[in-house]
C-alpha cells in the first residue's frame, strides 16, 4: 500500500511539474497552440499504480490544462482526462490477464495498446468537446488539430510509456511488489 502511495505521489508530481513548467506542452502552429505529452505520466500512473493513481494524475492534468488554457473551461479539460486512465487501465488489465503466464509480454503489449487507446480517448475526448462547448471551434478546425498532432501524441505515448512500464514492471516484480 505504501509503495502504491509513493508511486502515485511521484507520478502526480511529475504530471504537475510537466504542466506548470511547460515541458509537457510542445508549441505548434495549430489552432490548439501546442501538442501535449501530459498524458504520458497519467498512463504510467494507471499502468504501474492502478486506477486511483491514474485518475488522480488525470485530474491534475485536467487542472493544469485548465490553468494553461482557461478559455476552454472545465467541461473540456476534465472528462477526457478522467476517462483516459479508466479506459487505458481496463485495456492494460485485459491484455495482462490474457497473457497471464507471460508478465513481461503482458506489460509490453498492454502498455503499447493501452497507451494508444488512452491517448486516443484523451485527444478525441477533448476535440469532440470543443465543438459544442468552445467558441471558434468547428469540425474543420478540430480535424486540422488532429492532423497536425493527434497521431504524433499517440505514438509518443506508446514509445515513452511502454519501456517505462516494462522496466518498472520487471523491477517491481523482482522486489515482489507486483505480480
């Protein structure tokens, strides 16, 4: 239990640090203004810690994002950041369960697919909510944002999250903290 709390604190802190320092956002010349890597620690939190850690990291991501882009309002910032770790965590758990006798392979494929789906839930959740709730956003603008950085954010998450989860998963298993 204490180890889960420590993992959660570290990843929530990383989420906040990336957001408030600006390192979690990559400036781009699109209507969104920047691409995001803020979903990466949220995904790592849910895969290594569990649903509470992932959802709390997602709430921090939503709060930082609302602070950074206040004009969009909380209805755009929070729901996708709460839903993302839930969906990604369920995908991760399902794949690990299907590959039960192979924990490293389960972590690898689970993190890869879970990161892709979690990233899509986050990106499309935000983009879908901007159409009815944000001024000056329409389908054409949303598609321009998706084309500019939607898939790049997804592949970045897959490339960063997967090795972190596999390596820390092996470490946690060797320390008998995780199965």
